[in-house]
C-alpha cells in the first residue's frame, strides 16, 4: 500500500542516497577566528585595566583616610598636653612663686613624655653613651676629662624614635681627648 498525501494523491517517493552529501559547511576562516580572539583579549585587557585603575584609586583613598585618622588620633592624644600648657601660661601671669610655675611646667612635660610613650615614641639616650651616628648628630667636639673620647658629653637637642625608627637624631657634643 502506497502512502497517500493529504489530497489522496500518492506521495512522491524519496530516495535515500547512500552517498555522503557534498554540501558541507566551509571550515571557519582562521583569520576571522584570530580577529574574534584578539577582540575578546582586548576587551578582557580593557576590563582588567579599568579594574586596576579603580583599585589604585580606592587604595589611594584608603591610604589618605588612614593618614587622616592617624593624625586625628595623634592630635586627640596631644591636645590635653596643649590645654595644660595654656593653663600653665595663664597661671604664670598671676603667679608670684616661680617654684610653683616651674613645678606646673614639669608636670606638663611629664604628661607630654607619658603621651609620647603611649604613642610608641621614646627619647634617645645620649649623655655618657658612645656616639652612634645612627642616632646622634655631632655638632661639636669638646676636649674633656670627664667623658672618655667618643662619648656624648652634652645633649643640645633631644632625639626621638618610634618603634625602632628614627624620627629625629639627637644633636650632641662629643668628647675628645685633650691635646
């Protein structure tokens, strides 16, 4: 029995060819593939560059914010010392006893030293110690019998360091042997 089409007519027979079809798609163009890959890499590079630029801006902003916060914290610690210096100054105008003014100033210096220590800042020891060019800056040599040659005889200006990092060298006078 022949299959019939929708109008009752016999459907045309289709032949199934045992030969492979010769109408295969053309192989992809290697130049076009390379262009697409280059465009993809360029887009990836642009995105990476934009991400890096955003990271750099964010890092600078975070560093700036951290520096501002550190300054604010430092000032918050030092302002009470300044307040006491102002009080000491006001009391000198009314004081009749120099000794009480000197004691007030000593108290403020002690408060300042304690505040620096709390911040990790320490004064560099000098007098009687061997001269150390990493910590001291010699501004003069002095012939002395009191101190051995090469040791610090006098401190002109104190030096400070914070956590093993030199902030300011101490200005010192170094002893030398008498001629």
